[in-house]
C-alpha cells in the first residue's frame, strides 16, 4: 500500500504540469509546487481503515468503505477530489453514480493484502468500488489492479501478470515509447489503468516503475499510484522512498498505514 502513496506523492506536482521524461527528482519541486499527498492517498487509507474494521465474511465492507471515505475525505477537503466524488463525499445518503473514473483503481490496493485468495480479493475489490464506481469499467479497473497486486504478492512473474491482464481485463498492445508521445490527460479507468500496468511491466525496479508512470504524462499522481501499488507487491518499496513519503503524511494517516501493515505485512512469496 505504501507503493501507492509513494506514487501519489511523487506524481502530485506533475498532474497539471506533465513531464515527458524519466529524468526528474522524485519528491522534488516542479512548476513552483512541492510534492504532497492527494486524494489518492487519503482514499487508499480510507479503504485500508474499512478493511481493518470489517468482518471476515466481508458483509460490512461496503458500509465501512462509505463511512471511512466520507469521514476521511471531509477531514481532508482540499486533497483534490473530482466534482462528483466530492458531492458523494458530503451526501447524507450517498449512492453510486455510475463512474468509470480511475479513482476506483488508485485506492483499491489494500484489499489485495487482506484477501484469502484471488476470488476473495476480487469480491473485496467490488465491495469497496461499487459504492461509487458501479459502472462496469470502474469495477474492471479496480479488479485489474487488485489481481495484479494479488498475483505479484504470490510470486507471479511479469509474464503471468501480463497474461492475466490481457486475458481478463485489457489489451496491453502498446509500449511506453509508443504511449508517451501522444498520451494526454485521461481520468477514465480504460484510459489510464492499462498505461499504469504497462509502466510497471516495463520497469526494472520500484523507482523505475514510478518514473515510467510519471514520464508518460496524463493524470500523473494516479497513474504513479497505480503503478506503485503493483510495483511494491513485486519489488518491495525502498526504505529511502518510504521514509520520505511517511514524512509527508499527517500523524493520523501514518497511524492507519502502520496499523494496516502491522496486520497485513507486504511480503512477496516466491
């Protein structure tokens, strides 16, 4: 889960000021702005909180996801939410709004760590996604990321991960070199999740996955959060980047991260 947070923070200064190259300072300044956590981090930790308090049978996971996404979102009202999500966040009786935005995919990583098997992971993914992103593409985007993380944690190779994605979710028929020149801002799952997965698949290590993701442009913080969430499961997150990310979290967010990782350690099994 820290991989998503690292990606979010690293990409935050490039979202509206894209950089189409891999050579840049991670956690640096860009365009006069300092990197910071955004709604991607807040909502990822809200999902983590929901997982921590929910029953083993997942029967209350959706209810808890709504509660924590609203509660934590309202605590960080200026984190960068989309307009429809922000309306949902403040609604007295929130309902899903047929979204297929990539918000479903950037926040879902905690469920893969808590799941008993792939079927359980996908059930949990749907449970935390359907409360807002109930469009088939929104559900699919979250499922694809969940499946990648789950397989990566269990020793899956990149070839196996690519095969799973192409069989069940998306065609991965363009390299980053082909994507990068003409890629533009796209907040849909179908227009950003495959690109984030490709950024991971072409990476050499965790940091390279983050650089790949940011280098294509577009919705940089979210693409990097998605790529980072998969890369962490596959490579692990470097201590140096973890420390810099944790320094940028508020105490309450850091507490949730540590509680979740204490119960669900991120460890790849070969």
